[in-house]
């Protein structure tokens, strides 16, 4: 089994860049507006270019393992359900805030942490399962949360429009179109895409560090701690059992699913809470606490998965 110390070269660049972003923000070298702009660049331009570059070269496999989807979203649904049950029975949360608790405990920081982490751990071999999961993760999670909080008042046309214009979904569509058609990407455009793609991972991590200044631990610490425990331990634990012991999933795909689940709570939980004006302190605390503690939990999951430093 790989030792924790041997895995430091994998996690150090990730959390080192997050730390640089955090220090740049608290020292006022960079402001929140700059951080927001950097995050927008990562989500809307850099990561879509990285996805296009990767999938255009490799293509999307036609025979994707169905167990991969059942393992990840099965574990996610269980965690979300249990977190909401505890929020209602133990912490007496109102129904709308309870949805935020479940969303925070089950929704991973896929782009800012998940992409750098999984590519660092699995390299190009993990890129296809990673990007395919990213493509459907936020649409499914956000739609589920919206349905839970709005019920029959959900505006499906608005939700659908947001999905079909999502930059990450569009990048997968374009890459599949180019790959299947055999159209060559013009060399100048290819060089431009590769240059932007190379900036995706460091920019994502620095943007995460800048954003952490905004998300302090506040409100009910016991609630935030419970949500964090479910996000960092229970969520990846359930996905691990389902991916490795219940459903037929190729080892690399199974490992990607586990690390995807092991990522800390995503910033979208805070944006969702702000949108509905409920559970803002809870989501903020969950993001900050899970991100800070994930350096330790991710090391443990890397050991469990038998990841070895390159």
C-alpha cells in the first residue's frame, strides 16, 4: 500500500496553488472581483478548451460502463437523502434550508478541485470518465435541487435553457462533432486551444483559493461539521463500495468516481443558497470546512485507491 508521504507530490501542487490564491486574497494583492473573473474564465473558457482538446484527441467511448453512473449517482443520492434526514430530525432545519444541506453534502467541487486532482492522480487515462461525469454532474444536481426546493413551481424552460447553453456541455458536443466527423482542427486554432487548456488547472486552483476568503466557517458549527463529514468520508465511501464491489466498473473509472466524490463541497452550493436566500451560512461553512479538511481526506482516499506518484 502506498504511504501517505509518498503521495505528497500529488496533493502538494493542488493545495499549494489553492494556498497561493488564498494568501493573495487575504494580503489584498487580489480582490474578490478579480477572483470572480478568474473563476468565470476557468468555467467558461479554460476548462471547456481542456475538455475539447482531450476528447477531440481520444473520442467518447460508445460502450461506457453503465455501472459507473449507477455507482456515482447512487452514492450521491444516498448521501443527499441521509443528510436531509439528519437535517430535519437532528437539526430541525426548515425544508428549504434542508435542501441546501443535502446539496452541500452531496455536490462536489468538480472543476476547481476535481479536475486537477483526478488528472494529477490518473493522468490522461482518467480524463474521459472525468469529463463525461462533469458534463452531467451539475445539470443533474442543480435540477434535482431546484425540483426539491420549488416543487411544482419549477420553471423547466429556464432550467433547460441554462443546460443547453452551459460551456462545458457545449465543449463536449463540439469535440464529439469534430472527432466523429473527422474534421481537422486548424493548426492555429489548435495551438490557441492548447495554450488556453494549459492554463485551466493552475487558474482553477488559484481561483478556489481566492474564493475561500469569502466562505468562512460561521453559524452552527455542528451542522457544518456533519455536512463536511458526509461529503469527505461517507460520500466517497459509498461510491467506493458501489463502484468496486457492487457494479461492474473498470478500475480507473471506479477510481475517478471515488475521487470525484471525495472532492470538497462545490461553490455551486453557495450560489444555490444565495439564489433562494436560504442556508447561506451553512453552504459557506460547508465549502470552507470541507476544502480545508480535504487535504487530509484526499490523501487517505489516494492510499485506499492504491494511487502511486508518477
